[in-house]
């Protein structure tokens, strides 16, 4: 009887069958030239949880990103002066603008504001559900950046620079603190956008590739297209876990042999760690992504019973399940919808209806489960909007706009900073993007001046040579 011929299998084919694939773990960057896996620490496991520089106020962070630039003037920063001077010519000198040729006069908000809670924080009727949680919010009305266009503004918000390839804040946090769960990635982007820089906004750049985000789908996909197989090649086809373990061990032995026969190879070290993580994810990830196992009441809390709120509600409920399991950094994208150069009243209302209830549900759920105190929530876009009209919308405004935080050591029920009477420039307690980054790092126990990585002959940090922690907002 003729013996069955055993065909050889390539490393690439083996990876496809046994792990999560290059796309899901960002393995292409593991081969990035001059990257180093362990930096100066000499660690054997780059994913292990590491001690912060000092006692943290938060253990994890969830970014609620409103891609396009929501109008602060129509959400969390009311301006009575605009109501009074609606339609009048612009009475101040303009800074650099994105589309100056189409500017009109001053424009009042088409939305009504109401004060909420004991704090009395004013919130427009776009966010009535979030407003009900005003006493949990720290509303920052004085954020400042330099990016007038979306690409530069997103890059600065995420990496601290307008035009260079630098690590994202999520990668810096993951690098500085490691992961609390060795079976899941430490940094996850849920339905990210490929507009305005794409992966550069969650890239690890010169940091080791293991610290890049793992994307879950993208903004062009519906949730139903994502939730069944959120990570490509997560589960193998036609092969048992024992066979996978054996094949992975053989692959790792080949890598280790090459490692010992040659000088230190950071790219190879990165491969070894990534393969191991990919295998371990099969133990826990399928259960994490099974949002449907949540109770009917919980799914209703996040709006999964309504097609308008279903998409963002699913993202935020998944984010809660991930932080419960120790994922360090998560960003949920509402993308790309908030860029209202025209038809602002209708489209901002439509956008807010999609996210208001899910965000309120996340805040309530985290608080009920005792997770809000150790989870920092950050809401905002890449910039705000102008106090003057562009058609029946507003132009980009990076010179003074609003973001808010909740949980994670920030002082609840407070307003920090202020814009001028028109809402154009930040004039009190300006929080530049570098200051925002320094403050977020501080809340998670990291000194932004000490969180550095040597590359190209110099020490780099997220805030470069800038950044001041906004200690007034820390409880």
C-alpha cells in the first residue's frame, strides 16, 4: 500500500491557519526597520502588566471619538452672545480657516440648552441622556490644537504631532503599562475609520509593533458584518487546538534556533510574542465578542433594541466587556459623521440620536458595576466648529472647543476652562493637545516626561518637549 504523501506547509500558511493574521495584530509593523521589542527594560514578556510611575487614578481608558468635529457651541458650550448677534458680521479677526471663502455672519445655536443635576452643567437638547449624567462629567471647554484640516487635527489628537509618523497615545499607554490580560490585545480600536490618516492614528510607529492597536472591523462595515467574525482568522478551520499548539511550537523552535544562531533580532522577538498572543486569543476572544449573551435589560440600556442606536450601542457594550477583562485602551468610533459645513441642525441632531443613549448607558453601566472610578472615559472630536456660519453649518475650529471626561480620577460635575464670548478662542485654562495627553497619562499613573523611548539617537515622548498636567480637574 502506497504511503500518503505529506505536503510541506509554509510559515505563511501556518500563520493563516493558527493565528489571527497580519491584519488583525498589525504584524506588518513588527518588521519595521530599527524597531526594538524590549527597549531598555530587557523584559522577556513585553505584554506583562507593569507598575506605573505613581499611584494611578484610572486603570483603563475608553475614547468615545466623534469623527468630523462636533460643534461645542451646539452641545456643551452655550453662547448667549450668538443669540443676541445672530446674522451680524464677524466682529473679530479670523485665524487660519479651512474654507474662508464661504463664511457668513455670526450664527446662533438651533438647539436649546438646559442645566442638569446638582452641578447645573448646561447641555443642549442634543444630549439629553448624557445630560442626565452631568454630575459625572468634567467638561473641558478650552481644548486647543493647530490642525485646521481633519488629517492634521486627527494626527495631532492621536499622536501629538501634525505631520510626522509617531506612536499613538494608545500605543504609548500600552507600552508604558502593559496588559492586564495576556489572552487579549492591550489596545483595541472598534470600527476605526480609514479616512484622514487611517492606521497612522493608531499606529505604534517606532515603538515595538506588539503595541499597535488591534482593529475590530472598520467604519464601512455594519455591526452584523463585524460581530460574527470580529477578528479575521481568529478561529482555525479544520484543525484542533492541540494540532495548532504543536505547529506553533515547531514554528517557535525554528525562530528560537535562528535567534540563538544570530545576534539579537528585535523583529524576530516581536514575531514570537505576536504568534503566542494570537494563539492565546482563541481561548478568550470568542466569548468576549458574544455581546448577545448580555441580558435584555442591558442591551436595551445601550440601545441595541433600536436600529438608530444599535451600531454605537454595540460598540460601547463591547467596550465595557473588554474593560471588564483588563483591556487597557479602547476607542469606539462614530465615524465619519460630524463634519457639518451645511445642514447642521438636521445632521447634528441625527448624529446625536445615534450616540446619546449608548453613551449614557455606558456611564450608568460602568457606575453600577463599580468600574467607572477606575475607567477613564474621554469624549470628543478632532476639533470644534466656528461661531459664524458656513452655508447653514459651521467651519472647522481648533482654537477653542470642548471635550469631556468622566470617571478615572477626574473631578465630577465640573467645568474646566472657557472660550471667549463667541466661542472662537480658548481664553481661560487653555488645554493644548499636549496638555490633554499629559493629563490622560497622569490619570493612568504615568509621568509624561519620563515615558520615553529611544529611537534614532534620541529619547522621544508623546508630548515632545511640551505638556502640562491640568491638576485642577483631578479629584
